[in-house]
C-alpha cells in the first residue's frame, strides 16, 4: 500500500500549473520552429516568430505565455493500492493546488473562472474550481496530467452526432474554417469519436495531452483507422490555407490527434477540441516519496529567432492619429503603435453599451481613440502590467456598431477575424481593426510602458485601462474600406497550395 500525503498532491498540482504557465512542451516548440522554417507566407512567418520569441522570453522570465492562463483540467489515474493521508477529498486537494498556483506572488496567474455563469458571473478570484477526471486503476501510484486551457480555443470546440454513414473527414473540413482564427493557430486538433456525447468530448481533450509526432506517423504509416484519419486530416486541414493566426499560410495544424471509443449502433458522436499556440500541459507521477519534481527545460531547447520589422514599417502615434490617416492603411500591413490606448473587453463593452442606451456619460472619452481587447495578468516586481496579449475580437462584434457610431472610436485591436456585422460597421464608420498575435502576451507586454485603470475598476482584469505603449506590433486586419486580411489571406494561400497539387 502506497501512502500519498495530501500536501504532496496539492503542491505537485500547484508546481505543475506554475511550470506550464511559462514552459511550452519541447515537442510543441520544435513543431512551431519547423513550421516557421518552411513557411512561405510573410504574415504567418512573422506571427510564428513572435510566438517563438515570446515563448523563449517566458521561459527566461518565468511569466505566463498568454494572459489567458486558462481553466484547469486535471486527469488522475489513481492506483487501487494507494491510500491518501489527509482530511480533504481528491477534488479539494486538486483545487487547493490550483488556488496556490494562481495566487503565487512571484508569478500571479490571471483568474478567469466565473461562478453563476448565466447570472452574476462573479470571478472566483483564484481560478477554482478545476475540471477533474479520475479513474481507479490497478497499481500503487497516482498518475496525473495537468492542463490549462485558454477560453479562446475552448470556445471553438465543436460537437456533432453524425449518422453512422457520415464522413468524419468531410465534417471536420467543414468545421475548421468556421472556427476562424480565435483558437490561435498553429496548434493541434484533438478529435474524439464514439462513446456518448460527453465521452467524445472527454477523449478529444485527453488526446491533446499526447506529444506532437505526426512526422513519425507519416514515416512509418498508419496501422489503425484512427491513424489513417490523423494523416488524412493533417494533410487536408493544412491545405485549407488558413495559416498562423488565420493570416493565410502553409501550416494551420502542427498535429491532429484522434481517439475513439465504442459507441451505440445508431450513433457516431464526433468532437473537435483545438489546442492553441499557448499549449500548456504536463505529466507527473506520485509514488509516496514526496511531491513531484518537474525538470526545467534547457534554454537551448528554444530556437533563437530574430524578428525584424524593417525600415519601411508604418509607425503610428496614437495621440495624434486622425481619421484621415487610417484611410491609407492597407490590409496585412505591419504597424508599430506608440502613445496612449484604452483597453476593454466583453464586460466593459456591455456596460458601455448599456450606459449609452440610457444616455449616461462614459467614464472615458473614446473619440478618435483606439481600444485594445485585453484582460492583462496582474504585474509583479518591476512590471507596469503583466502579460497582455489580445482576446478574441468576435466577442465584441455585437457591440461594435453602437460603440463606433455613438462614441467616435477610431480603431480596435484584438486577435483573430471580425464577423460580417463588425466589418460592415468598420466600413460604414471608416474605422480600422488591427490584430495582435495571440500567444505572444509577454512579448506584447514589453511594449507597454505605463498602465492605469480609468474606468469600471470593479471589473478586475476586465476594467478599462489606459496603456502607454511604445512600438507595439500589430497587423492591419480590417481596413477602413472593410477589406479583411482574414478573408483574403486564407483565400490566397488556399489557391496557392492547391494549385501546386494540380
């Protein structure tokens, strides 16, 4: 009988969550680097360069890869010859580990979990509770996988109950373009097939814990139907030309994982869960000898990538930019922003729109200004702000027309594409939408030289801040005429990729 002390599981979970907040898995970094080396799309290559540079910086500085430090999932295989020593349930031990990790003073992680999800949506303040799956298995150890999943990629999960004769490949190829770029490609897709609805979703997520090894599978060939699907979908999804950050390019997925489970004769449940460019997971085993020891990777595991914007890049002073100025900005163009910008995301936008409808004065004047869709991590030590990468812009689409027309806002900054209603509003108001790279939060934060809350301070990380930035890199994603690079880029690269196959 192995005795596992309560404290050992708690501390191991806490240590693992800190570890994955700033260390990418090595297989993931290698895969992104390989994709970067072969990428031919300049916009996609630049995005991957920022992801790689950000990852190396986070490993050095031990700060989060992404400002969205995720909702925690813990998978435990508990040996039947194990006894826990303590007075807490296993779920409570795991949640105490999450609590310690997310409130660690040296590396505060953003608390994103809200209770009463269709009501008050009150932040639990410590990112608890986690999603916990347990199995009782033969053995005398506790095997644990810990993952932290960002909301942007989780939001793009898909599920369908297909007919037994339906094609899974056709369904996946139909769904991936609908997912847009909000899941921050390049990443992985976990596909779960069979079981019941909830089982398909669970095995899809578990599949994402496996290492990136599609090249090994290509070399040896498929031995099962699941492996055949991996190979076929890896090739066909990348031929869609969606590319890094949805900008168009050769690599959309780094790997595809397929897990299956027996199912009812009348059903074919299928789930897709994407993992983003902030892939975060690790594994440890407890054998009764103490908490887990996670070995830090070597700095040389990261490639040394330089990202140069060039002398021709457009530099913009946000304090003096005018509506006339933005009319010259071209889709896909790199812009370096300096000056003062505001921030605001879902909760702030909803409150502003409600205030506008009531004729109330907003806490800040938005006329002629730019707003950044971000919920930053709290700063530590000498930082003015913690990692501050963009959030998914489409969530603000329904507010866009009202905000542009009623306040005179000139520009917005976020990640991924905008939907038709937002693009129409941008065109009609001759505004502009800029894209920052998702998965490069720490790199972006280095451009922020000052930060203060200027509105809705009760909203925590969703409050309105004023950032002072210097040379913050962004891409023109929707110009003042309503042309979107997230439409033109993938269309161009889909045509290029498939033309070479003829």
